[in-house]
């Protein structure tokens, strides 16, 4: 699309006024009376309050670094973390038998888990389980969570070469296989995840997935580089937030938008730039998979389904109309091929970068591989939809906001020399972001440790608060039901750490958070106006900081 076209995508409010607390938030098993299901369009742009003199982050910190990793649920990655400073973590051991057991489309439990990752099928694994009722003639897996490391070890040569697409994974030691213990990718999309959550029963992850039984896999938490680093000598203290949920249902595109704007953007081209509206069947599913057969005509599109009451309506309360929910390209370069989203008008629907700039607060978005992508030769694993500010008009090429979009190497330099801005968002390059399918989990965890060590060894370490979290669940099961806030989410529980070299001790925080809690932290710290009703209601991370400061 020509960037000079005067087409601006207006963002949708994607939140409810419900506060995310255990006492007031609804759950998938039944919303509490205190929760309102209403949601309204964002108010016209309101200038943020000027930064108060001496304003600081929780705990008096001067710098916030947000490291945004990729595609893992809490149980998948941190489910066997164990106790922290004598405090229990809500992990795999707390899952009930009902939560662990996956249910087929017919409503019956699987006799065993089907698999289609080439390293988990039978063969090469022994055929120890069959379920003829669900068409499973050979499986090695009971209907229960399993340890991925028992079958695909961190050093195994099961990763594709950079840029190679392997839909069912790479057979161990096959030609071209690279080390890193990779699995195949798993579907992680807006409507599919809602089906998988199944009203809070957490029992249709396998049925609603192209990767079927891989959804129930998990890693040996204590063998992960991040765990070993945080429990080694001279490591920063940390607070594990074990009730932190992805902001919106689905995948990376939408959750990156929630990270910076707390809402889903609207395709004001009405599909003219290639985006399709989703069409779901009677179960709310937009596609068929190995263990799911759509019950009607379906379309797995980039946009929400049309509103049943009025196909011309865009309704954020019911999440219908032309809201972008699944991967779609920005109209500003760099971008890939395929459907594009018109530029979002910051004047009407600002993001946190706009708020920070107007308040005179320094900030940058640092992305691995950005300089190469800007120069027109992106790396094979550079992910355009992981660059959320590039969807906004203020950050288009030639606009003043573009200076805030920088390469990850500049972040490393700033951390080493003591020149961090007040707020840093750090997005690793694809090969280093832990995303299943194209990236190695242990190798990505190594890169995360490298980032943390660079911060911790820098001159601003004691004044810097770091948040490590993941954009979304990556299609993987978790046993904790998300709170029911609005039609957009939150979705599945994801890993989250709050850490600093100046925290007094490590701890666990059971407060209910979601991705927009990061926005809430900034807004409450610096007197900034909320971006939507979702971040206005979310807890800030002050409780997590306090838990490590006692």
C-alpha cells in the first residue's frame, strides 16, 4: 500500500472497567457480580499529566526494562519452578486431574494423546497407546502432561535452518537439522484459544490445535538457563508473578498491540488491503484440525467476525466488526507480503510511546535485527508483526517518532555504558526469542540470560527494574483459568518475572496481572492517562516490587 494514502486505522477499546483482582474479577467458570461486561470506545485523546518532579517507578527505580519473549504458557515453561524463598508457586503439581485431561470434540476424554511432531509420533517412539474411538492408532503418550526434554533434549539436532519452514518439526539428526531441541510450532490464534480454554475448564487445548498432543508438553524448568542463572552466584533477586495472563486471546500481533496500546486496532480499509473477516462455526472455531472438524463454513481470517446484529458495525464490547486480531502486516516498511493494516492514528488512539514522549519521559523500543530490516535486508527470522509501533502513524518512516525504534545492539550498548532511557522495551530477534518451531527454547533462554547479565553488570543496575514476560501462550496448555474481563481476554497464563540487583530477596506474587499491567505501572508511576479501560483497571506491578523489597 502507498504510505501517502490518507487511510488511518482507529484503535478499538478492548477492555472492561472490571478490576483484575481475585475479589472482583470474573472467571471463566462464572463472572462475579462486580464485573461489568460493558466496554466503550476510547475517549478522545487526552494529554497526559506532566511528569511529576521526582516521579519514580515502584520501589524508587529510575529505569524500567521490559524484555518481551515469545510463545510459552506458564506451565509449559515454569510449571516445575518449585518454591521461592519458602513460598509456593502455582505450578503443575497444583493442576487437578480434570484440568490435566484433554477432551475431544465429542466431549469424551482421549484415551491417549495424538502427536504430529515428527519426533513424538509412533514411530519413531514405541506404540504404547491406542484410542480407536478418536482415530488414534499409535501413540506413546497417555492423556496427561509430559516432559518434552524426555524425548527432545536441549542439545538434540531437531531445529530447522534459519528461514526453513518445517510444519511438523525436523526429524532428529536428519539432513540439515541443527542443534537446539526444537519442537514444531503450535497454532495460537484469537478464536482457537477461546475454544481451547473451554469456559475455564482448560481441557480443549489438544482438540483445538494443529499440533494436537504437543500442547500438553512442558520443559524441565530447573534445567532452563534462566532458572540456573537466577539461582547462581551474584544473580539479581526476582519476584515470580504466577498469575500473570496474556492481555488478549490469540497470538503475537494482538498481544504486542495490547502491550503498547491496550486494545485491538481497526482495519479502516474494510478489507480493501487484503484482510479477511473470520467466520466461525457453532463452537466458535474458524478452522479444522486433526482432531477437530468444523461444523460449518469457516474462515480463519485476520479480522474479527462480522457483527450478527449489523454487518457494518464495529463493536468492541462484543469483539466483532473489522478489528485486527491475527497476524497482519504493517503498511509502513519494513513489512512482509500479504494483507496490511492502515496506519493507526495516534491523535485519536495513542500508545504508551505517545504518552511517554508528551510527558518528556525518555524511551525506546529495541528490536533484534531492526537496523538490517530498516536497511532493506531483514534477517530470515525478523518478525514484522513483532514491531507494534510500526503500525502507528507517528512512527512511520520520516516521522519524529521513528527515532524511538532502534536495534537491540543499541540497548546493549546503553546498558553497558549507563545510558539507558527511562523506559526500554526489548524484543529479541526471531532466532533468539524462544518461539517454538523456528527457535530453540534453551538457546533463546541463553540470550535472555545474556540480556540480564548485561543489565546487571551495568552502572545503572541498582536503579533498574526489569520485567521479563512472554507475549502469549504459543498454543500450549496451562491449568489456571484466566479471569473473565471482556470479549478480548485475558488469555492463557504466561511466565513473568520482576527482578533487580537491588531487590532484597526473591519471592512469589500471586496478584492477578495481565500484559496491560505493564502499562498500568508506567501510567501510575508518571501520572499518565490510561490508554483504554483495560489498563485503567489493571493492577500495576507495585505489589510484585514490594514482595521483593520486604
